[in-house]
C-alpha cells in the first residue's frame, strides 16, 4: 500500500512553494529556484507513478484535494510567471510539469478508480480482437 500521508505531505509542500513563488513574483518580479520546483514536481509525479497500482478509492480520497490544489497553484504560478518571463526555458519547463501533474491525475481517475463502463469497453475490445484474429486466419 502506498504511503498516502507521505505523498500528501509532499503535495502540500509543493503547493506552498508554488504559492510562495507566486507571491515573490508579484512583489519583486524576480524568481529564483523555479528549476528546483520543477524538479520536485517531476520527482513527485515519478513517485506517484511508482505506486500508482496501489492507489484505489481510499487513497484517492486522501490525495485528491491536495493534488487538485497543487495543480491550481501551479497554474496560477505559471500564469504569473508568463506575464514576467514569457518564452523563458523555465516557463516552458513549468508548463511541462503542469501537464505532467494533470496527466497523473487523469491516469489515476481513468485507470485506477472504478469505472462502470470498464467492463463494457473490455468486452468490446475482446470482440474486436476476436474479429481481427478470425480475419487473419
């Protein structure tokens, strides 16, 4: 079972960092440490993918809100950063990390949580595979 408390702590810490970075940008027009923030997001997402098969409904109940908050604060940071540093490599990297966060959220919801249509899709896929195999014989 994945350690949701540790994962939640990492997610919350990153959200605080994003918020603090956004505040720094709004006051000083300068931001240091964005590369570190990007690296921390990448490490977090890698950690989540390492245990994604252990994430179920109970774990998602704990992780959902902090992950949504992290995505929201990262979007706000990116918006503020774009105003000041549009076109910079760090801005592009931050966009990539935001996509990475959204992707892991989507993968958990799509592939790890119960889905009433999953059985229907599996049946359809099996029928397609059978039809293809019959066509090649």
